[in-house]
């Protein structure tokens, strides 16, 4: 069995890094290349970059920008943001990304998942599934950076994206995003138990135990976080950080 991965999910808006709470109230974090250099030194497993402004503003993440990241990044990284065709995925992968992440485009055109997987291999396709609780208390898939709620059930949609050719699922709880109050373990476990592809848990991690719980209680094959790796202290001061090798071993062994 492969060792579960632990890594940051970094949000881009324009050329800068940002982080919000529940997909709003975004705060500028800093230059992405500086963050990459720090994470290189920390020897993280991989990185995910998601351009939150791309789909909302009808833009595409720049292949030139991806190339700059690739020049600095010593670990594999995935990129998402406005990718709507296999051709656009080719540009991002050719620029140096190992994987592309699609979200809104996958919901609008599920066949795109298979088109990218057939062309570049399913290991190159991450489908990001953002989940939010509606006014009836039911969890539904949301798109357009959390701005539009669909009627899709997250478990049923996860099964569909696996069928269409996704290599991994990035599962994010909008309700927990940026709160640092812990993952939605019930949501994670329900998706993990339904599919046969790796699930990356995201949304809510605020301590080492949360990361451990995502792996051992949630069953995720990878755990990711944003706020926990870019903020420090009660005042949420910006400080790029990552668990030490010893702490990562504790996470894998299960923190009680």
C-alpha cells in the first residue's frame, strides 16, 4: 500500500496566492514562486494550484505562468483553472504540470474527463468536487468557485467521474473550507467507500490530528490543506509552513 500523501492546495487569483474562508473573504498570501521555494525546502509530496478567478472571469490559467512554476518546483504539481478542452489541458501539461484539475467544465461537459484521460492517461486527470450543504440540509456539488449549486449528489457524481476516466478526486467541503475545524470525515468516508480511485481530502484541516483523521478515519489516500500551511496563530498571520518529517510519520501512524 502506498504511503498517503500530505500536501498543500494553493489558490491563485491573478498572479498572487490567496486564501479565504468558505470560498469568500479572500486574503492575499504572497508570491506563488516564493511559496514554491519554501515548499521545496520542506520536501512536500506535491502541490495543487487552483486559479479561482479563471472560471469566474472567463479566463484561462496561463501556460507561461505554469512554466515558471515548473522551473522552480522540485515536486509534482497539478493545475486547475478554466480548463475546458483537451487542447488546453495539453498546453498546461506541456508547460510542466503533471496533472490538470477540472471542476466546472467537468460538470458542464462530463465527456471532457474521458477526452483528457484518453489522450494523456487517467493519471493526468484530477476532478475537483466542491460540496456544500443547501438550505434543506443536503450536500450538493457546487461549481464556479462555489457560486453555483447543482442538483448533483457528491457520491453519485464521484462514481460518474470515475466511470468517465478520472484518475483522482479532489474532494473539498465548502462548509469547512478555511475554518480549520477539521475535515468532514463522514463526507470523505462516503466517497472513499464508493469509488476505486484515490480521493484527496480537502477543506477544514487545522492541526496535525486533522490530517491524521483524514487518512485513518476518512480513509483518504491523500490529505491536503490551505490555511493550515499558510497561516500561523490565532490572528492567522501569514507563515508558509509544513509538518516536519517526524510529524509526517506521526500522521501516518495515526495521531490519537
